[in-house]
């Protein structure tokens, strides 16, 4: 009971602290430019929350989150382009279309003139794509490794598709040069602060959502599915449903993050959504501790900050460093930094044994008739502590 | 819900319940073929509620495959009727929802979840999405009772992964109980248990079986003799003999498949 | 008609490159459960090997003939090192091997950028491979014919190795049942290393082959790896027959789609075809049939 109480209080205190830091301290001390940068990192953190759920808790290696991020981002970018064209150009036709295309707005752009449709689409389009794909893959029990490869292929195809449609998606240049966001002037520093605040609030909300999911019965079931999918079936559950729901939640979070990314950063292009950015989303999650709640958030922000500090001054070094991170963290510390305290303080670990589990199973040979599938996830020696 | 009880009083008996309309599992012409090899060959089997049926036979006889086929894990032909409902040809989770539960030779529990969580998941297949999305605040009465029955009240918060081997198997049985199945299919539930644990498990099986349709795969003949109310012998995918332990043991065909030994003596798993 | 035949042939030669790349992936995936994202960079290493060899041996014909075994060796040695240093401790974590080898791929790509520069380089094709041959009225470039022949040769060699040698038997035994093979005295260490060497070597050969039809850049691997993986998925893991069918089918489909739509729509269509195909056969064209002894 004491543990529970402390857990509750701890959570409340943690949220309060996070809120104060993100909504109070950061805007007060950081200049607007840095605040925008931080906002961008927070977008990655929102994606990371979803990946932590799907990959850390659900064992689904989502290599295609860039697609959902991109869908949300492009929907928002299309709306902003159209709005700008009406506000500033008068013609209602985005500038690049006259440059590369016929100068006419294609029919499938039109719905996104409406702010309401846009906001809905940011959530619904990534969600629906994930739903269809998830059902197609999980219902047919396509193996975990196949899922990873297919989601990666999806990212590759998506990027190639965008590049190919220069006249309607801006091609490899992407969409940029936005001037307004739902009527707010993007040059105004106050509006930039507002964008940051929106991103911070969304992040806090998505953490709260992930926490609820992880600690609910659904979260327990998700871990059960991750560790022994076949066994769960014999208890009367369809694991495909549980996995699909989780995948959709992760996709929606990525889509929302993408939609926030566009006004904050001012550009979205295929380079932000392809295979490499999709996998890059994972490294922060892995470093922070894939199965924990806050690990992915802190990891994603940390990696993004390091990247923005290092990659422009030492581009070559940064790539080596990023590669090494993958090798060292995944290869030798699959629990991420979150597993360090547990590694160091083994004794205290027992106390948390009753709380929700954080560790994917070691490879367990079940006597089920199907040969052991190779997708069972990492062997993590220690529990990741919160 | 009225006070649920997982273990009503009573004893299982050969032929099952004699009163009311007992539930039943009726297996007809069940065949399973692996690339032309008939692992299960036209098996017929009837188990009535209240009977504690043991399924025995030499290694490779197809015992586990029969259970796999009933539970939808391997494709099979024929028919399996659970009290009026055909269950063959359905997906694994649908069969489970029709009240057919099973355990596995090697205890397969969710090692990263606590004992309580394991039981709670087993008890919860019927929960709606809203209940699933909420935190578990109370413990179901059935789960509480199961904890007591399997003697793991003290370990409710422990991770299932750190339980002793025998305890894991008990946990599996507990999961089967709270799953609220009418048909229980147990695959070598006492493998690797100590003598005391075996005796306790046997007693538990008898209490469980009094009100359910129970089919247990077992190698240990002493155990079978002590607790079975009826026995089916499987060899090379076919039903060789059926009846009480004594009847089966007296059957010449059964003695032959067990390498001509005068007594039915199977190797221990 | 000629155009169609030409497209078909372009598809076949794309398929043969995919096959060379996918054979190695499929072997290592099937045997060790390793999903090697650096496989594409082994291809790239093979391609740069051809480039370097041509700097030393200026005769394009001789350098090509030297490059093929040299590319095999370079790819193979890279694979051996990767296996020995990282992957051998990760056989039970296939999804994690994917990420670790992605890190390796990043490093190798950057190394190529630092050594050879980001712009692409070209390898000259020998004189006897320049020009076309007419097939049913359609001009077929000799280089593409050469690549097709090369990949069929490698395929034949691999099949012979797996079917007819003790080493091949050991490899097949490990693919079927690793634990059993181990307890039966098969040295899985040795056969793991050899499988990795051969599989990665084939990637190196594939790299040499693609220098004949395009230029070589640090991004060469990225362009092929996803398609090669799709071949493995569609063909069935560890299935050579499946990989052959899937590689050529994918190559031809891609050419046909590109011909009838655009390159970018073609990619999307291919992916949809594969997802639909997996609805029918979730394990790929062929799958290992084993009954685990329950």
C-alpha cells in the first residue's frame, strides 16, 4: 500500500515537475530560437513515446514510423500551403505548384483547405493506414521479422513516392516556406512560443496516455503478447487485435508529432520520413530504455540535442557516433540507460517486482507446435527501473 | 454474480455425472496429417462432465497432437463437439472462448508478469475494451480463490519467471481454473514435480474434475492408477483401448505396445 | 513488343542482382536468425573493390575478372569480422541484430564517403561487354546478359556447395534445427562463420556486378537492401528456391510497373503486391516444414 501511495505521489510529482520545466522554466529562460529547437526535439519525443509502447512493451519493431510522421506532417503542410496561398497570394494555388506543375491544385489537396478536416486527417490518416497494415500483418500472423522488414519497405516506398510526385508534393525539396499557422503569423515570436507550448502540452498528454496504457490491464496483456503470443491465444484473446491497437496508437502519435513538426521547423521533405530517419527514431528510444515510460522521451530529446549540436560542425563524426550508438546500446545494453540503476543496485530490484514488467522475455521454448519463431525479442538481463 | 467457486464438492467418477444433463466432449474421426504422416488416425473419444479421463500411450502416440487439434493449433479433419457446438476449424482464441482450456508440457506462463497478473489475464478474456483500458484495482474473487487453491497467495506479487518449476505448473493450472473453461486439457501436469507435489496435484485434479470435462495426458502409471477414473490408450495415432485402469491394463493389445511388459509401465517424462 | 522484351530483360538483370544480394541474406537469416542491414554496404564494398582494382589494373576486361573474386573476398571478410565481433552473441535476438547492423551500415557508409568522397565514381565496362545483342528484335545490353550469367553461376555454385559437400550438409542441418545439430556434434561455430563468409561474399559479387550497369556511390547499399529483404520475405526465409523465384518476379514486376506507371508508383505497387501475397502465404513462397516435438 505504501508503495502504491508512493507510486501515485511520485507520478503526480513527476508530472508536476515536467509541466513546470516544460511550460514554465523553458519558455522563461530560453531564447525563442532555442525554444523552437526544443520544440522540434519534443516532436521526436512524441514519436518516441509511441515507439516505446509498440516496440518496448509490444515487441513490434516499428521501422516505418517515418511514414506516419510524414503523413501527419504532409497533411499539415498541405493545409498551411493552401492557407498561405489564399491569405497572401490570393490565387489559392501554392507557389511551388505553379513552378513545377500545371498551376492547378489537384483534387486530393482540396479537402485540406479546411482546418477542421486537416486536424481530423492528422489523426485519422496515419491511424487508418496503421489499422489496415496492422490487420493485414498481424491477423495473418506474419512473423515479427517480416513486420519489421515490411514497415521498413513502407518507409522506403513512401519516400520514393513523395520524391516522384514533384508537382503535387514538392518532390525531394518537400514543402516549406510557410508563413502562417491557422491564421497566426509564423514570424511573430509570440506565436513561435505558442507553437512550442502546444508541442510541450501534446508531449505531456501523450506521456499520460502511454502511462495509462502501460499500467492498465491492456498494458499487462501487451507484455504477455510480446513474450508469449501463442500462449495468449489459448486464454481466449486474439493477439492481433492487441497488437493492432498498439500499432495504431503509435502511428497516431507519430502523425501528430509530424503535424507539429511542420510549423515548428518550417519544412517537411522526404529526407525526414524515409528509411534512415525512421530507424533513427529508434536509437533515442533504445538509449533511454525501450520498455520504460520516460526513457524513450529523454533518450529522444538527448539524441536530437546531440545531433543538432554535433552534426553540423562534425558531420562525419556524428554519423560514426550514431552508428556506434546503435552497435553499443542495442548490442551490449539492450535495456538502455534505464537498466543501469537496476544493474548497479540489484538488491532494491526485488521491491519493484510487483510493478508492471519492463523486460522482454528471454527466449523461452514453449511446447507449442509451431517452431519457435525468431522474432522473440531481446534478452535483457535486468529489469529497467522507473 | 453469486459467489463463484472454482472447486465444488464431489468426486469424479467413470462415465461422468449421472444426473441432470452433463456437458460432454465428443471427438469423432479426428485425424491430423503432417505431410502425409498420420499423427492422429481416426480417433474417437467421449469425455463426459465429471469424468477424470487420462490419455496415455507410448512416446509419439499422438497424445499431444490430439489436444493440439482440439484446441485449433494444428489443422485436423473430423469433428469435435463440445456439448452441441462444433469447435473444430475455429481459430485458437475462439476455441478458448468456447470454454476449452489447456496447459502445456513445459509450463508456459508469462515470466515477466507477476503471478497475480498471470491469473488476471487468464480470467479476463471476456472483458470489454473499457475494462481493459483501466488499471486493475481489485482482485477478481475467482483469482483470489485460485491463488489460494494453488498455494501461491504469498507469491502473488512475484514475477512468474522466478517461481520454482512445480509452482509454475500450479500457476498454469490456476490460470486454467480462472479461465472458467468447461473442458480442461492438461498435458503432463506433474512432469518434474516432487512426490508430495504430485499427490497434491492429483487431489486437486480430482476436485477440479468433479464438475468439468477433464482430459489429462500422463506418463506416470502410478499417478494414473491412483487418480484416473477412466483411461484411453493411444498408440501410433489410434485409440488402442479404453476403460478403467484395470481394464486397460488387462488388455493384451496394450501390453504389447508397451514392449510386451506384463505391466503397463511407461518411461517417465 | 521489343520494348516489352527489353523491359522484361531489364527486369531479369535487376532480378539477378537482387538474387545475389538476397541469397546471402536468406542464408544468414535462415541459419542464424540474423537480419543483416549491413549487407547492402557489403555490396557497396564490392563495388568500390571493382573501382580500386581498376585503378591498379587499367585493362577493363582483366580488372573485371579480378574484381569478381576480389569483391567476394572483401565482402566475405567484412562479413566474417561482423559475425565474429558482434553477431555471434546475438543469435537469439534477430530484431536487435537488425538495429546493430544498421549501425554498422551507417559507419561503413560514412567510411566510404570519407575515403572515396560523396560523389559517385564509375567503373568502365570492358570492350567485349559493350554493345547489344538482339533477342526477338529487342536490343539487350551485353552487360546485363553478363550479370544474369554471373548470378546464375553463383547460384549453381551455392546449390552445389549446399547439396553435395559435407559443409553444405552441416549448414542445412543447422538451418533445420540448430540445437539438434549442435548436440549431434556439428560445429555450429564453424558453419556459422562459413555461411556468413559465403553470404557476404555473394553481396560483394553483387556489388561488382552493379558497377557494370550504374555508377558507384556510398548510397549504393541503401538502394538495394530493402528490395533484397523483400525478396527474402516473399521467397521464404532460408529458401533458395523461393529466393530465386521471388528475386526474378520482383525484378520483372518492378520493371513492368515502372514501364507502365512511374518509378515511384511502381515501388508502392510492389509493396502492395507483397503485402497481399503474404495474406495468402504468410511464410513466403516456401517455408520450412518442421514439426517440433511437443
